[in-house]
C-alpha cells in the first residue's frame, strides 16, 4: 500500500512563499502522474498542478507563473513551490499520485493559510 505524506504548509503573509513536499513510501517511478490539489471551505476540490512521468506539467490558470511542481526521484518526493501567495490560495493542499495501472493514492493534506 502506497502512502503519501504532505508537509510544508503553514501561515504566510500575502506575497510570501511556501514549499510543499509530498513524500511517497515507495518509488515515485511507479507513478504515471503526480499532482497537487486544493480544497477551500465550501468549494470543490481543484487541480493545482500536475506532473507526468514524462516530465510534462500543467497548472491551473490561477497559479500559472507563481507555482512550480517538481520531483526528486532520489528522495521519492514531489514538491510544490508556491510564490507570490494570495489570500485566495488559502486551502488544504493534497498530493495525489496515479500509478501506471490507474490506481490513485492521496495524502492526508496540509493546510496553507495566506493572510492579507
């Protein structure tokens, strides 16, 4: 059973930066796609950034140019660098990874709060 553990969330002022980490219990080479989602109170969960095994990336329009998804295969970790944070970025951020046979695994989430 794959486990994903997020870390790096916290409270930051508007304009600040945070880096989220998602550590996998096994090799991330087992994953076809790795992504970060977020869910704010009263809102639906939305895709923030996605990284494929081939290295392609995709971002929500609201975070383009501010957020960057990356991975470190040696550490079996996926990162989300978040710069120029805004209050509307406040949410629980969740890591999700999909294996090559289309099984999805989710982390427990990490809270990001951006104060104005």
